[in-house]
């Protein structure tokens, strides 16, 4: 049976529109790449935590955290660059779907890190797919709740400030 990682159709469902080449070149690059993209990470996960987890698949050359282009803070993804292809495949095989900071992370083959790819491409500064999200971390929800309660209990409240304008 052909290995999953040798079939260009199955290697990744993601297609980067900014890849400088055609579909066939993209697929050939993925088949040889030693870089993985990690998605669905918590915004609170640090590079050190990612390093700790991903070094279980092999020696890491570099990790680049994905950043919100406005706030310059982590926005839920990173790129992990390995030295060997075997270690890269092991990261996809064994680490994808595992839980990091309470979230099941997704590990995908990537065509290779280039300067600029660390920034979220969404209009808000983060990842595009986060603009379609409806599930939020409990931490974000409780912060939002505290914010709303504080604003409502403030004498006059935000509504009154708006009315005065
Ligand atoms: N290797 O899966 C991936 C991957 N993703 C999701 C992002 N990157 C990935 N790399 C690999 N595998 O360097 C990389 C990008 C970039 C960086 C940040 O991470 O190459 P981004 O997530 O902010 O932007 O990238 P990207 O990747 O261009 O967006 P995406 O998710 O493909 O969305 C593209 C289009 O799909 C948009 O037009 C958007 O409107 C639409 N879309 C996305 N999610 C949804 C959704 N849930 N519902 C409806 N439409 C959606």
C-alpha cells in the first residue's frame, strides 16, 4: 500500500495561494519539505511549550510563532522546521491531534517558511479562519463576561456615554 505521505492528493488539504508555483510544484515541495504548520493552538501556548512537544519527533532547527499582524502577539499557529524528513513525517503522524494547552492541535506539511508567513492574514490581524470561529477558549469567554459586567455596573454605563455624544 502506498504511504499516505507519498500521495500528493492526500498529503495536505490546505493550498497556500501565495505559493510561487503551480499545483504540481506545490505538491512536489510538500513531499520533500521538512517544515510543518501547526494550527488550532491556544493563543497562550509559548514557543518553549511547542519546542518541548515537537522535539519528541526529532531535532528541531527552528520554530517560528504565528503572530497577529496588529498586536504582534501569538495568534494560534506556528511553523516547526526539522532537519530530517523522517522527523517531519513523525510529527504529522504522531503529534497531530494531540492536546496542547487543552486544544487538539493540527499538524500539516508545509511548503517552507518564508519571511512574512508568520503573520495572520485575516482582516483583524489574526488567522483568516478565526474570523469564522464560534468556539472560544473559556478564558476568553470569562474575560468577556467580566468586561460586560464591569461596564454594566459602572454608573451611567457605556450606553450613557454613547448617548451623550
Ligand atoms: N501548511 O492548514 C494550513 C495552513 N493554514 C490554515 C494557514 N497556514 C497554513 N499552512 C499550512 N497548512 O503563512 C499558513 C499560511 C500563512 C499563515 C497564516 O499560516 O500560509 P492564515 O490562516 O491567516 O491565512 O495564514 P490563509 O492560510 O491564507 O487562510 P485560509 O484558512 O486558507 O482561508 C482562505 C480563504 O478561505 C479565505 O478566502 C476565507 O474567506 C476562506 N475561509 C477560511 N476559513 C473559512 C471558514 N471557516 N468558513 C468560510 N470560509 C472560510
